[in-house]
C-alpha cells in the first residue's frame, strides 16, 4: 500500500484502517472514530435517503478464475441476501456463528446481514479454526453455523473428540458442500439441518436446497421460474462458449443433461455489474439466448436438473476440460481422489500437452500427516473408480494447497506451471500404464512425453 500510494496521482484516496495506530503514513484509523461515535440511532433524514437501487457496497468476487472484480451491491440486493437467513429458517432467538471473512457476500450479507434483518445474535470469529470451532459453539450457545464446503471438510478431518455431539447447533447454512462430507459431518456431529444455497455474489438469481435432498443445490419451482427465470443451455467446453442453433439462439438442455446456468436479467432480477470497466460487466451478460434481444446473466457454472427438477452443481466453466473427446468435471475427479486414504486435499485441473488435443488431467495434492505417497495403490484405485479419460496423467505433491480467503482452490497458476520438472520443485508423478503405477516424472520421462514417444 505504501508504495502504491506514492505512485498514485492526486487526489489521493482516503485510506481507513480498522486499528488504533496508522500502519502506513497517510492512513487514518477507524477504531478511535468508532468509539467516539454516538450510540444514538441516526436521524431520519440520512437513513431515509438511499433507495433500493443505490449502491450499498462493493464486494470483490473471490477470484478463483481471474483477478477479483468489485461487484456492485445495491441496497435492494443487500436486503435480498440478508433475507436468505430467514428463508433458511433462522429465528430471532438463534445465535449464528460466522467464521467467514466479512469482505465476502456469505459472511457479510447472509451471516451478519441476516442476523440484523432477523434480530438474531451473531458471533463473529476473525479467522476460521477447526480446533476452536466446537468450543466456540459451546461457549456461545451457538444454534446456527455458517459454512463453505471446505470448512466442514476440515471439521471432519480434525481428530475425534468425546464431546463431538455436545453442542446446540441445529442448522447449518452455506454452499459448496459435497455429498461425502455431508454424510460424514452428520454421522459425526449429529442431526443438524443443512441448508445449501447456490448463488454468486453478483448474480441475479439463486437456489436453496430447502428439501434436504443430499447433493442437490435446490429445486426448480414456479416461483423461481417466475421471479428469476433461469435456463440450462448447451455449452461447448472446447470453445468455451454456448452452442447456438442456425438462428443464432442458445439451446436448452434436457433433464439429466449438464448445461450452463444463465438467469434472465429483468426488472425483478437485475444484474448490477461491476465497478470500473464496463467491459467486465458486459462479459458476464449473454445476449440473444431464447429470443433475439434478450439478456441473461452468465453464471459460469455448469448444472444439471434431473427429472424431478432437483438441481445439481457440476463444475465451473473454466474448470471442466476436454480430453480424448470427453468432458472431465474436475469436481468429480476431486471427489474420487479425496477418498484415497493418504490424500488430505486435492485440486484437479487440465494442462496442455504439445501435440495433444484438449487438456490433460493433472492433480495437485497434499498428503495426510504421517502418510506417504503410494503410486501403485493410487494407480489401481484410479483405474477402479474413474474412466480412463478422467484419470489424472500427472500429479504434483505439495506441502499445502493454495486457497483463496473463502477456501476456494486456486487453479490458474497451477495450469500455467504445467508439469515441467525443470520448473517445478514439488515432486511430480506420471501415470505409467506399463508400470501400472504413478512413477516419479524425471526429466527423461518428461522429454519422452513431449516427443510423444509415450502414449498418454
Ligand atoms: C448459555 O446457556 C447457558 C444455559 O442456558 C447459560 O447459563 C449461559 O449463560 C449461556 N451462555 C451465553 C454466552 O449466553
Ligand atoms: C440438500 O439437503 C439434503 C438434506 O438436508 C442433503 O441431504 C443434500 O445432500 C442436499 N443437497 C446438496 C446438493 O447439498
């Protein structure tokens, strides 16, 4: 910040810090101002000034696939997100525990915002800690917890304790929970109602799994269809664009087929876009979807709807890749590898191999403490549970996986670094079909793969 401040032309922006001593010259401190502020309610006039369309705040998107963008959050959108907690069943007498960062939508708008909207109590923790989680819940009589999927995975991975079921938590709200973790979580910590919801910070629609069907993010019904009409449309993973018919319109997928989720932009479901470059906003809008002249918010997510209209999240658009003519959903491969006993965490992505079409599967992983990598065992496991095209050809063993502040895994730099043993310091392995094992990827092996002397 100090070096950036020097480079900025005047007028310099105002920098406020939540502390009592300014950490960089030129910054102002907020804590003093807060304690000096009057506890009296604001007078009517400034409170009544903003309308629903006014900007309440900007929230940066988490940046799993690119640089974070500042999503525009209006007063109306803030209220809508805050009401999610009520829709999920949070009541005024509840105590809601939020260990998520407040600079993202889930923690700030649904968690803290939801508590204010309902009049419930909010317990904040500045940083999630698996070892303190249940102690905090007991100490503060927590009845509702907020999660992202990875967070519940960490809780399931922490050592068992005799008092694991000694708590008053009745409800968990969040998103990104996978079926395997869901089951383990309930088996271990007791009957807690789980409300999965799906939505993007800047999105104009969303779903809640109010039915409790494991694995589903929600269910289509006439209300959703009316208030936030969405479609799942055919998507070409290779070209990274929707498939269009001879009229230039998109093609809805049938039940059981995976498609790109797009939500119609209407007066009731507006898309406010991002602050700054209008191009960024335009890039999220898909036009001429069902009829010429319409506009939809492009979620960038691939979902599937079954015959009973339950919706299932499949993958992020940039994450699904194509190999040997098949679509590989990284989340599915990750869920399979997560069952291997020596793997703690895994992140799957596709890398380009010279001379090969599409992208080839690679998995970065970190191992459980006290376990070692077993290339033979992993090979036969992968052969048993994954189709050949989905089996990762390359592995990269890391000490820790890089995640964003909302516990999403970063992929882009892993994709860029690829599988070159001359560049990467981490141990690399290659799926060797003759040896029936994942073997160390030596510079010689690497050269043979590039010569396409080794069939992938
Ligand atoms: C939690 O509940 C117990 C029993 O109802 C009560 O004695 C205690 O004061 C509560 N703790 C907090 C932090 O509210
Ligand atoms: C929806 O909720 C039910 C029960 O609460 C759960 O079993 C199911 O896994 C959920 N589906 C998803 C996709 O989260």
